[in-house]
């Protein structure tokens, strides 16, 4: 008898290398923006690599750049943005590590405006169509 793993995710993750801009609060309270790339995406969150450690429970302001169908035929796509906010739920490695330049960060979306969610869902539909 096989034991099933208890999967807590509500939304399916899809591999996606998307441009992601993340706004950080830098030293002295200044605001810094990092351009990163995602590993995968779902309608509930994003997983990406960063050269900086980001503490779990940190709130982030982000903007994803996605491709969506443009309505001009089966293969026409255009770029669209998904401005959003999220909270870091997991960082790997779990603590700041000397000489580590490759942290993996999981973020749960806490706020996406309807237009951004529409763009995200259209992008996910496009990705799913291309995996068939």
C-alpha cells in the first residue's frame, strides 16, 4: 500500500523563468530594487533565486513580467505586468550563510489587483497549454 504525501499547496506550480523585480528595504531604510528570475510560479505564489538572504515573514513588493495571449491568432503573445505583494514563507538555506550566492526564496502572494491576477492566470493557462 502506497503512502500519499500530504500536499498543502492549493495551486499547481509550473516551471517559469520570468523577470521579477523585488523591492527591498536597504541599509539605512533606503529602497533598493533587485532584478531576479523566477524558478516556478503558481496563482498563489512564486519561487525564485536571490544572491541575498531574505528572512522568512519578510513582506515584499514585487512585479512579475509575464507573457499573455494577445488575441491575434493562436501563437500571438505580448508582455504584461503583475504588480503584487507577498510574504516570504521559506528560504533555503534557512539562515544567512557565508559565501552563499544562491538563496532560494518562496513567497506567498498577499495582494494582487484584479488586472494583475488576470494577467497571471492568462500566463499560467498559456504555460499549461505549452506543456501538453
